[in-house]
C-alpha cells in the first residue's frame, strides 16, 4: 500500500453513531421513504429539473446539489445587496478569480474497504481539477489527505446525520479552503456540494462530497475521469447547473451559457431544448450532466460568476 507522508489513518468506531442515523437499505428509493432524519433527497424534488426518469435503470449522472428557482433568486438578491453595500457594480466591474485554493481530502473507508482510493488517484484528481480550471485562474493545492474508517460515514447520504457528523469531525481550514469528502455515498448520487453563500450559516458543512469511484481510474464509468469533482467544485465556487431555471431568462445567472430545459446525459452532438433562446444546449459544459469525456468547458461568464461569488463569500 502506497502512502504519502501527509497521509495518516485514523480509525473511528461507528458504534457511537448507531441510533443517531438511519441509513436507507440498499436499493431503496429515497423518494419513497419518509424519514425526518434526512432532508428530502434533492433529486427527488418534483421541481428539480435534474430528477431522473422513473424507468431509468442504467447508471447516469445525478448530482445532489439543488437549489429551487425561488431560493436562487433570493440568494441572488442577497449577493446584489452585499455587493451594492460594498460599492461594487458587478455588471461593470470584473473581479479576478486568480487564487490558489488550499485543498483537504478526507477519504472515508469501511472495515471491508478501509482505503478505497489510491494515492495515485488523488494525485490524478488534483491534476484533472487544475487542468479543468486552468482558464479560470483558479488553482488547487493539496495540503493534506486523511483516511477515516467509519462504516456509517462511508455510506453517508445527502443531508444525513452521518454527513454532518463526518464533516464536523474532519473539516479543516476556513471559508477559503476546499474540503473534499470521498465515500460510497448513497442515493445513486455522484456527489454534492455547498454554495459559497451557504458558508456563513453552516461553516462546518462547507465542502464537496464525492462518490470515491468517480475519481480518475475509479469504477463509475462513464463518470470516472474526475470531472464529478470539477462539477461539484463549480457549485462550491458559486455555479449552478446549466439547466438551472430551465428556459427562464435568468436560467443559471450566467449570460453566455444558453438556456437549457433539462439535464443532458451521455454525449449529445446537438441538443436544443430552449428553441427561443439562441444557441444549442451547453452540453460540453462542466455544469451539465454529460459524460466526463464530453464535458470540458467553463465559459467566460461562468468564470466571472465564480470570481464574484468567491470574492464575495470566500
Ligand atoms: Ca445561462
Ligand atoms: Ca437554444
Ligand atoms: Ca472532461
Ligand atoms: Zn451539480
């Protein structure tokens, strides 16, 4: 087993957590279960345009990061107020996204799978992340990696007690630091993230959770080239899905991403779901749902939005 010197192993016993958290049995649809201990799985929200087809049996991208149209509009208004109070006109002034983000990676294993990713996969993930963000000015520097064996945290679901407990125990750094949690997450999700504007209310929850097998060389094909991290870090830096808000004018609050009615999967050659809005759907964009090999773009507008969000909140 290869380990860097920065890698250390802490073994935490899940016994103390039994009774605090209720995990869904394998194969259970979270939408069909009423469990006050869990937030409603965002993908199960009927208003969520990313909600998967009922009859979809194959593995397709599903991201847990969800914000309603109303909440997004509210968040936008708050950001505008903050910028206005600081004398910034975000319509005119362009902010700079150039900065190096300190990264802490928290690997969560189980007793049967105590170290689910290799050091090489972590190195490769950092390379993929830096390559994806090269044009934006944002770069990422790995500070430390830790490995925790905890059977409850290993299968954490979105909004679960396991998630908040794992994050409370493991998170490092301040609002500027990216914490990545790698686990065998539930709900059929590849990952989820918090937005920059979420930090103030719940700093310990800040970060990105990823299905460990989405790392480069993992088993989650066609989502095993490391762009689930790229996508979730996009949310962490303030981006919405390109299909956020559907064909509405405000859409994802980025002007140069054409409006998109719903998530695109696979590797579409041409798709245009909002015909009144000029331009084909942005299916090569990192913030859509296409295969890792087919997503490779951030736009100038997305870079500007990330700069505004990072400067305002991080
Ligand atoms: Ca747009
Ligand atoms: Ca269009
Ligand atoms: Ca890619
Ligand atoms: Zn997403």
